[in-house]
C-alpha cells in the first residue's frame, strides 16, 4: 500500500518560530505539572551501594548476595550495578536490634 507523502514548506520569522516553541514547551510543562499534582507522593527511594550496605550492616558482599537470593534483603540492579533501598536496610536494622 503506497502512502502519499507530501511536504509542506512554511516560511516563519525567527520571532514566530521562537513563539511556537515557547508555546509548545509551556503546554508540555503544564501537562507535567498536572501529573505531579495528581501524584504528589511519588518520591524515589534513596538507593545505597553494596559497599555502603555492607558497612552499615557489617557484613560481607557474599552475605548480601545470599540475603538477596533468599529474599530477606532484596536488591535491585540498575545496569550492571546493585543497589539497596535505604528504607529496607533501616527496617532490617530495626528488626534485628
């Protein structure tokens, strides 16, 4: 199936182009603000590295690995790096203490 593609050539002044861009950006920002206002409590959790968690809990990387595999201390990977949520680490400390 062939689609008829046609190009439209419009001549604008620099000022008109700047105004169009500003209006488009303004509309986009308004949409983002509406989403943020609908979900005000969408905070990203603070992430800790394996090294930081190992120091806080005074355990080895191997122990962290085993806890992650057993599900007792879940980790999340971002790319090739492993991170732990601070709130989960603090809960682990409070339950052990």
